[in-house]
C-alpha cells in the first residue's frame, strides 16, 4: 500500500459507490475493479461487513434491499439460486447473494458471506462528482 492509499491516520481509504440513480449504496476498502471476479459472469466478489468489526470486510452496504425469494438460473452444469441485491431507491439489481444450498449446505436461504457485484451497476462518488 502506498502513502497515497492511506489516510492521515494510517488507515485504508474507503471508496464510496452509488447506484446509477445516484443513491449512495456503500463503501469499499478496495476499489471494486481490483476485487476478484467470478468466472461465471465476471461479477466482482466482495465480503460484506462492518469495517470496524471485521478485518476481512471489503464492502459495507448501506441501502441495498435483498429479495426474499430467489431467482433460479439454469446453467450449463445445473442450477443456481440467487437473491438479488437491489438499490433501495430505484430497484436496480446491483448484485446478488447465492443460496446457502449452493455451498453444499443442507440449509437454504441467503448466504450473506459473499456479495457478487454486477459489473457496471455502481459508480464511484468521484466519477459522479466529475459529471456534475
């Protein structure tokens, strides 16, 4: 990490992100573009959590609403259950969580350990400022 990547207190900077409708949705410790990508759909892999409580958290979501009913997708090698994560203001799907059953788990329901962020669904605050 370079000095440019740190605040004056020595902590990593938080980059904030907005939905395409301009609603603030959360912040990340790492720029989204540098996060690992899922091979299936090139979505970015983020670990949700409270930055103050979890050293592994890469994203803190603020105004995301998660669908209560999953969407089932047919894939070449089977099926996948996804719970859409949507902007609380406009309803745009910005990411998704997988069902716990996708992880060889007997349980079902939202696996909130990993958030997959859809490419192009979020804009950094700096980019929005430049547009105005």
